[in-house]
């Protein structure tokens, strides 16, 4: 399974890169994508995620060829 992973805003700075391309057979959910791409480090609190440009929960199933994006919490004023 090949999945493109993208990081935005301050989260990009936190992980030290803008994107990854990961290939794993055991990835089933968005949460699994985070763990695989980030050496099993815990997912930051209140993180937002999207699959193919649609916001989803971390339990959302992923498929081969999906793009998974992670965003820090957003506030407005």
C-alpha cells in the first residue's frame, strides 16, 4: 500500500518535513498512517486529519493511493 502523507502549518515544522510517501501492508486507519510515518510517536492532541481533501476522524479507513493530510488545531479571530 502506498500513501502520500502531508503536514501543514506548525505541524510541518514540528515533524521537520512537508510530506512523506509511505509503503506498508499493515496500515488500516489514518491513525496508523501517523504512527507509521512518525516512528510510532503519539499523535499530537487535537490534530485534524483529511483523506483526499475531506476532513475525517483518525479511525477513518485508508486505501492504496490515498493522500492523508494532518493539520494542527486552527483558531480564528
